[in-house]
């Protein structure tokens, strides 16, 4: 039972405390960056986007992946996903939050962020990214809020909530597509300027996102009464398998196009992450680690028996999530700057301060997610215990009343019966007397 | 389990979401309060009304630059530009700020560089800077219209509007933009400072603006003034302009033309111009002292 686990659980409060400490570290690191500028990152004039924008990209994908649960549920009425969907929506909210935080920490002059709204610029992809991301966040908050309100009242959500949930599906696709457009519109960056970037992004998002959803579901299942059916788990695992296969396929398309065509503009960034170029090979370990992890994940997911063994499934999901993160959360953004405008290769060496800021943003996302499933519950448990006690007292009082009422009724009934019996007696006596009198008269 | 317990948990969740959204909105509006008063677009537009549709550009004669001293001579041009515009001197090459600098032939023209390039061409130093493109990528991607194209073709920067997202740097195929990773002011030499040109703040992007402030006064860019005739400035749409005359007389190339951005900095290879194009040593430097503030070399 939920309240027994969460009430006073050291593990739970320890987790929250650890997150708070991480958030504190992140906030301090960010203040340090505000004071000293973005020199406290690995970025340079040549590699002008780094891990912040990479995390933004990755977590927009995680946020978008909610549709892999929403489409079967809302468009195909796949009821197994019913319990998963609200959780998926909250994971989307937390992921959008992490993504947006990584944009905020990335900009050089955050006090001017609202200039994006003050001077709306439709020819800028960043403007559209702001539009679709904030719409997606708003729609998810409204859906989550109204669904919960309906749940509270024990009714179904209003019809327009269902309509919103369906609107959220193309919105989710759009947030990651527009994020891909940020990259693939840059003609001067051949690694990014590819028509398949949006497809790659969506495929890796639909693998990594549902994988994370399942992993968190398992943790929730261990500590709370959150339940996800084995059938739902297996269906989501199959979704992850299809998506990661598509992602690998799309990557291989890039490799073929670059190396068969053999244009140096296309081959050099890929060679940089696959083998290293001119002694620059800092991204090579991530590339191959991602490749190995993803292959392990695919093999486990493809064999039904292994996929349906919970421990192996967890290994597969972890492998795929980490592999996708290394691919998109590190390599994709950094390799785009190789080579620079002058054919030079400038390495990116992360600064400890930016790692701390990123850890802080992750912690905020995890904290929001935990609060939603966690703190809200112990509070609710305490609340509900009080109400249950009140209910019990009331019940007892009602019972007493009922007993008394029954007693009174019984007494009344007895009195009535006695009265009826007396009347009967009287009538019989009268009849007898009348009969006797008649007899006497006859005689 | 009781319906009541379920509903109480939901109520808390709902309030939690509400509070979260409220906190986000409050935070963002508070941040917005910090924004400085900024020039409205319409004001800028009215200032431009006197400027006809032109496309200013530069023609850089690398052969002449080489004849006048090559890298050493170009360094004086760079120093003049950088001190005039208060460009900070940062030694770390990863964070250094440059409006104009040099690259080798192979680097500046990596797409057309040949394996067997002649010694002269290979040995020249090539000054590189913003190309003030006809169809600039940076202007297209900027989310705040911080960088915009003037009717005379200059790609401008508004340092007071830039949010520092560096999308323009990702989009620029010429590496022409520099981001202020730290507060630039301590890195501007106090003895060599131009009080007539604003310094920038940390967190914004900057680049060559073709000395729009001098052009608006009827003068020419600082680098042109410091180049002893090796760099020609003018309107590329006017066939009678000096720059068109120079370009019609010699072989010229531009950087990364295949990308379709329409770069407007031309590189000329013709040292005969040293003698035919009006330059003589007797005339001396072509500075306009009244426009170049104290500190310009």
C-alpha cells in the first residue's frame, strides 16, 4: 500500500533531499555562470552550441514521445494505456521543463529572453520552437489538470479534453520536428543539413522516451500502488523496438549517403565521430558505446522470451535510453561544428560548472516528477486518514442511531402486535359473547 | 480503496500543477522586467528612409596586401579596426573576439583549394570578415531581429536586443561572428580605447558592421582607410562605382559561393593594380583624422 511505503520512508525523503542538494548545486553553478559569463562552459567561437543545447534537443524528444502512448489510447481506444497516459503527460511536462531550462541556461543574456515574444520573427525557427513548445506545455498541463479534476469527482473528463488530447498528438510531433529544423536549415553545417534529421530525431525520441517511461513505471510500481499491466509493458517495449530499429536505419542512411557519395563535407563529421579525424577523437568512445548499447537493447527486445523477462527488459531499456542520449544528447550537436568554416577541428571540453548546471536541470525535472507521484501522495494520505477517521466516527454514530431506531421500531411493532392481539381478543370475546347471546336467544 | 482518499490526492496534484504554472509565469515576467529600454523597429526604419537600395561590399586585393607587407601589414589593418571598435583582446583562441582576421588560402577557400596551388597564392594571408551577404543566413535565423539587413546591404547588429542564443553563429557559413563569453570591457586596452564607439556587454554576439556609422557620415570603413588602397569599398549594384571598376579589371573569387548566401566580399588577385589604381606612396595613408578617434593607428 502506498501510504505505508511513503509515510516516513527514509529512501523517499533521502531521494528528495538528494535532488534538492543537486538543485542547490545547479543554482549556485548557474549564478556563477551569470556572473562570469558562458566562459564557464566548453563552448568556443567555433563550437558555439554545446551540452546545454544537446540536452534541450534530447529532452524535447522525451517530451514528444508521449504520443506513443496517446495515439493507441485516443485514436485506437487501446484501453491498456489508460493508467499510463496521465503519467506520460506528466513525464512530458517534466521533460519540456528540463528542455526549456537548458535553453534558459544557454542564452548569453537571459534577462532579454522575452525579446523573442516582443519582436516575433516568423522567419526564425527558434520563434516557432517557442510557439510549439509553449503550446505543448500548456496543452499537457490543461489535460493533466482536467483529467485529475474529473478523477477527483469520479466522472469522465469533458469532451473537449479528449479533443485537446488529440490536438496534442500533432503538437508533440511538431515540437521535435521544429527542433530538428533548427539544425537542418543550416546550409553551412553539412552534418546537420540533412532532410532526415527530423525523422532521426522522432525515431530516437520514440525509443528513448517510452524506454524512460517504462523504467520510471517500474520504479513507481516497486514503491507505490501505481500499476501498469504486463500487456501494456510488452506493447510499449515493442514500440521501443520498432523505433530504435528505425533510428538505426536512418543513421545508416546518413552513413551510406556520405561515404558512397564521398563528399568531404559529408564524410568528415561522420568520420570524426566514427573514427576520429587528424588525432581528434574525443567523441569516438560515445559513438561506439552508443552503438554497442543500442545493439544489445535491440537483441533483447527482438527475442520475445528475453523481452518478457523483466530483468532483461530493464537492461534493454537502460541500454537504449543511454545509447540514444549519447547519440543525441552529446554527439549530434557537437559533431555538427566539425569541421568549422575553415576546415579546422576544434574540440569541446566540458567545463565542470556546466556539468553542475545540467545536473541541476535534471534534478529539477526529477523533483517535479517525484512531487507529482510522491509528495502529493503522503500529503493526501495524511489528509485521507483524517477524513477516514471522521467517516468512521460518523458511521459509528449512524450505526447507533440505526440500532436505536430498530429498537424503537421493534418496541412499536411489539406494542402494535399487542394492540392487535388485544383487539383480536376483544373481538373474539365479543363474537363469543354475541354467539353465546344468540344461542341463548335461540334456546 | 476509498474514493475519498483518491480524490484528496488528486486535489493536491491539481493545486501543485496550478502553483507550478503560476510560479513559472511569475518568474518569467520578473526576468522580463530586467530588459533595457530598446529602440523600436519603426524608429530604425525611419532612420533608413534616406538610404536607397544598395549592396555595399568590399574588394580585397590580396596581391597588393602581400606587396605592402603581407601578414604584418594586414595586422596593422586589423589593429586599426579592433581598436576603433573597442574589440576586446582575448588571448584564449577559443574565446577570442575578431571582426577581421587572417586565414590561409586553404582555410579561407577550402572548397576550391587545389593541391597544386601556385606558391604566391598559397603564401598570401587572406583577411576574412563578415561578408554582408545578399541573402544572409544569420538574419533568417535570428529570433529577435537583432541582426538585420539595412537597405544599403549592410548586415547590422543591435547589441541591445541580442539575447545571446548564438543561432546566428551556427548559421553563418563564414565563422564571422564572435560571442562575448566574458565581460569584454576589462579586455579593452584603456589607453587605446575609442570613446566614440560603444563597448558591448557579456552574453551578446558581435561582428563587423562595415563601419555603418562612418558610411552614414559619407566616409568609408576603417579597414579601407587603413589599407592604402588595397581594399576597395562601394555599392555593388552601381556599375559606375569604384568597386565595380576594380572588379571589372581583375580576376576575383568569393568564399563558399555554392551555399547561395551571396557573399559581398571579393578577393582580387592582381598586383598590377598597385601601380594603376591611383595608389602612390606619396599620398600616404588615406585616414580621415576627424572620423578616426584618438587611438586609431
